[in-house]
């Protein structure tokens, strides 16, 4: 018969030990040896909660559908819609025939707004219901802008995945910026069919027109997508790829001003540092031709020449640049001077020779002072 006092003593002694020193037999079982077995009550509770949450979500969705009905589509080409009159005018009088064919736009009250500028809308009573057509292109521009960004990102992600994110962003910005879109819109003659207030022709600057043309281009994208119930996005994708292809090839070949490396160099400062240090050297930037427009008449264009006096030259024209602003044209003139001007090359050599002579004299003066002590 076991000694009860000894058993009680052993039990008290074991419980008095620290947990890490207790017998392994007293350790709790591992989680693997204790699989989770939910009780029937917990399973029923979870099922009831999910059913309740699903019911609430369904009710919210039904209420959402009641409060926000879907905007009815215009008749599209699949339903036998006619081609929009503006599209016929654009294709008949296109200014830049190097551009790919415009994807057709279906006739309808919603697509009429593609070319209507807000300046022509006097009531400012925007559509209070999705059943009413837009009064201007603002809503379509919002829609088309998102599609344009998506198409550019998809192109870059699929074909330029080797670029880091910073370079991908710079390429996306170049493809979708207002200046690029305005050039396309002007090339297709969008300005001819735009409905704008008469005063806009008189007082609006080139920046305002660039923005307006870019917005109309984005609105047209939305109009094309809504003109094709099936395959509208694929049509827009193919069209945009054809528009962007020459730009991307120019970037790859180095014939574009786009710098994917992100080196924001001010060539005016570089030219000044390389040839303009001593007194008597003067670098000037002057307009050498009246302001003009690009071939598609989408954007203004300035011509600036870089002239240098010094190093044996008198007002030598060392570079001429063109750009959408005088500053941009001047920077390009300085860049061309640095890369191609034989006069600048001679000036740099003479400056280097003078700098070397100056250093030699300074060294000699320093040695004389040291010898005098």
C-alpha cells in the first residue's frame, strides 16, 4: 500500500519548482496534439453572423442600385448607330495624315458633348440624373483620363518592365501630358469642331488652348469606348499604341528631349562654367525669329540663339534652339553649343590654357613667399 504522506510530499515539492524545472510529463500538450475543434454552438454563431452580414450587404447593394441607376448608353455601332457628324468632318479635313485613323464615334446625345467646351454652357445646370446627356465634355474627360492613364501604365508595365519605377513614371508622364495630347488633337483637327465661346478665341492664351485640346482628346477616348459596347477598350488601346509608337522609338534612339535617366541638366549653367569665367566673356540669348507654331499648329514655338563674345570672338552664334518657351529654347541652344559648336570647343581650349597659366603663376608666387620666410 503506497505511503500517502510521501505521495503528498512529492506533489507539493513538484508544484513548488519553477515551471522550467517541472517534469516533462507535467508539461502541457503541444498545439499540434490539441487540434482546434469548434463547438457546435460556435459554428452556429458564426453561420448566423455571416448570414446577417450578407443580408446587410445585399440590402445596401439593392439600395445603392435604387439610388444610383446606371446611365443609359447611346446607341452604339453594334445596334446600328450612325457615325457622328464631327467624325466625318475630322476625317475629311485632317491636318496630319501621318497620324493613324481615328476610331469612329457613334452619333448620340451623350457623344455630342465630346466637343462642347464649358464656356458655351450658360445655365451651369449640369445633369441631375444619369438619364440626361452631358452639357459639356467635363464628365467624358474625367472618364477618358482614367482610361488613358490605364492604357499608358499597361503599355509600360508589359513592354518596359526592365525600367525602374522612376523611369516608368517619367515615360508615363511624357505619353499622357497635356502637350502631347494637344498635339494629337490638333493634328486631327479637333479645334475645327470644338464649340467654344467666341471670346475664348480672342483672349485665351496658348496654355488654355493646350489644356482644352488635351481635355477634348480625353473626352473623345471616352466617347469611342461608349460607342462600342463590345471591344471599345481594345479599339482605343490599338489606336493609342499607334500614336505612342513613334514617340517611344524617338526616345529609344535619343532623338527626343525626354530623358528617362532624369538628369535635369541646365546647359546654360554648364556653358557658363566652361567658357564664361573671366571678365570680358559675355554670353547672350536672343530671339532670332518670330514666334511660330509647330507643323500641326498645336503648340507655339520660339527660336533662341546663343551668342558669345570673348576668347577672340565677337558675338559668335554658337547654337540655336527651339522650344515651347523662350527658356526651353535657350537651354537647347546652350546644349547644341556644347555638343556641336567648333567655336565653343576653341573657347574651352583657350580657357583651359589660361586656367593652367593662372595656376602656374599662383604656384610660383606661393613658392616665392615661402622662400622669403
